[in-house]
């Protein structure tokens, strides 16, 4: 999402890696803050970075546990939708849904 001016509400970018690892991200050339949600191979949320700011560059953000998927969304989205570590994610074509595990 580098060099984009903004991200539409309820949109994001899903990174799908071919293996589980401590995939890291930075805010190089970003122009707005984001939440970074790390999801493991079982589609469980394993970590969340809230409000990663463009000014944080060159800081590198890494999950506390390995992940296979990483979802970047507008800052505040994870809190607004009550996403927390342990929640399960479902992928429906181009739609992602995260629900609390009760």
C-alpha cells in the first residue's frame, strides 16, 4: 500500500505467504496509519499491531508468533471490529471475516 493516499473503509490488503514464519513489515513510503493483523495457518489471529504510523519507519513490525497471512487495514479497524488475538478468520473469495472465539 506504499504511496497510496488512503484506503477505503472496510478494505485492506491480505498477504498470503507460502509458509508460516515471522513475516515482518515496515511503513516505508506509507502515507496513513494502519493496523497489522497476523493470522496463522489455522486462520487464527496470533498478533495485532494497532496504529502503525508512517513516521515509525524504519521500525520493523513482527508478530510474536509465526503467521502465514497478514492483513493490513486502516488504523482503528481492528479495535472497531473487536478483533483480538485468538479470533478465527474466514476467507470468502475476496472477503475476510474475523469472529471472536467463545
